C-alpha cells in the first residue's frame, strides 16, 4: 500500500508544480486599430490630363454627422486611369497618414474595388504585399462605355490571402467608401 501512496503523492506534486509554473511565453502584442476618417482616391489618366479626385470624409466615424463625399469630375469612356489611395485620420492635428501603416503591415491589409449598378469599369491591382499577393494602394481603372453607378473602395484588415475578391477575403473592414460615378 505504501508504494501506491508514494506514487500518488509524487504524481500530485508533479501536477501541482507544472500547473503553477510561471508562463514564460511573451504574449503577442495587441494591434490597436487606427481610426480612419478619410479615404482619398486620385485617378490620373494614363495618357496625360487632369486627375480626378474622389474623397470620403467622416470625421465623427459612427456618429450622427453624415460622411462628406466628393467627386471632382466624370470618367471618360475608353480611358485607363492610374489610381492611388490615401487613407488618413483627419481627426488628429496634424492629420495622421494611415497609408504608411498599411504599407508597413501590407501582409495584414488589402483594398478591394467593387463596381455597382450599371457602372462599366474594370480594375486591376498595380502593387502587391511582401508575399506577392494583391495589396491595392495602387491600381488601374479602365472606364468602359457611357454608364453610371457606384464604385466602393474597401480596406480589409487581416484578409485571407490570396483570395478571389471581397466575398471570400474574410478579415475586418477598416473602411468602406462608396462613390457615385458617371462614365461619359
């Protein structure tokens, strides 16, 4: 009977020591999401000409004030535009450029472009993350036939990469901005 008591005592002591041992694993640092109040898109015609500016600005985030959305001009049919997206937190003074963080953490971000309605445009990525997957800060947009509709720009945090688009990207939306556009 003594060997069973001895083994039981040893087993109990071992479990007690291992259960109470200090956890030396360093916890992963939590990433605090940045507030993004503004999304600006600049579309420059590839053959030259005046750029078109799209801006979505919502300084109070989910507050009561509606976002201010501006589009400087219509798209020209048959023209390919080189696009660049800039996101910022304009609630800070001075404004904080969040695009820099998106570039630094490119494996954890991706922009998506979603046309809606009858808008005849196609888009393609012009940049990639460190693993060669689409990033989307830079892109091309080709305007097709005369049409009108919407174009939504969505920035996802921690999307599944590679993906076939927004529908299977997963992750969390950092910002989504929809613009009413016309191709003439």
